[in-house]
C-alpha cells in the first residue's frame, strides 16, 4: 500500500475527515450513526441510535414540513431515497457512464 491511500490517510488524520457514503447509510444506518458518533467523540446508547435513525430516515424526512415551500408544495431537494436513482436523471447513457467513471476514479483515489 502507498501513494494516494497514504496521502488520504494523512489528510484524514490532519483534518479530521470522516467519509460517510449514502450507500452505507442505507445499508446499515445504525452502524454508520455509531461510527459518526465515535468520530465525534460522543457516546450513544441503543436508544439514541434508534431515535437518530428514525428521525433521519428518508421516510421521516419526506413526511416533515421542513422541505415544503410557502405555497405548500414539496421541494425537489429529496427525490426517492433509492441508491443509484441518480442514473434516472440523466438524458442519455453516455452521461451515466461519464459519472460512473468519475465516481470510480474518486473512489480509487481516496480509497473509499
């Protein structure tokens, strides 16, 4: 191992960076909430994790009035909450491939 991964590790340690991926939050939100709390130096109980998980769930976020506009319509900030749904918002396959390649390069570069 070496090169970019070592640089990322140095950067993470120097700047206290925690990488949290949406896919990981969807797959196991409790684990990721605990990881975030640990990174922040906070102790959390099982009940704390449950409350945070429920309050930050996509279902709860879309049912709140937080994202409503003055006329009562919903903001487009939140879409479906589905991993990979971003692909449906491009006009052709070449755009999807381009974004996939950019993501792969960034994941490889930063070891995530």
